[in-house]
C-alpha cells in the first residue's frame, strides 16, 4: 500500500508566527488553513496555540481529518471549524470553565 502524504499549512497573515498557548492570538490575527488528512491531535495542538484555549482529548479521540478554507479565518472561526470537524467524526465537544473536552460520542441523525 502506498503511503499517503499530507500537507499541513497554517500561515499567519499578520504577525510573525503562531502565538504560544500562554499568549493567545489577538482577535486581529488571521489564519489560512489547509489541513489534509492530518491527525486530530495535530489539529487540536494548532487550534490551542491559535486560540489560547485548553483542549483535553480523550485517549480514544484519534483519526485523520481534513479542514481547509479558501479564506483566512480568525482564531474564533478556526476554533468553530475545529469543533465542527471533530463532531462530524463522531466526537463530542464540551467547553466548561474555559476547558474544551473532546470525547467519543454518538452521531445523531
């Protein structure tokens, strides 16, 4: 079986780089996203850095996801897109007291 290659691109449109988790991105920073077949944990790390949110993933949360956008996203939009992406994969996103938990759940019709 041929190994699949993936391309990850998160580019900051303004500023010099992704903000660290200790210093969340300002609301004016925009991100171009092109995650193709990337592990959910990798996407979660990037979202946590961009938003300053604490993300806790259940050990059973894994798998490849794709998240792309033709236009730059704010950190808030990036978080929303991340949350919707993991829900589509069948996971639950629960934010309480500023901590975002992602855990297995059932997809309901």
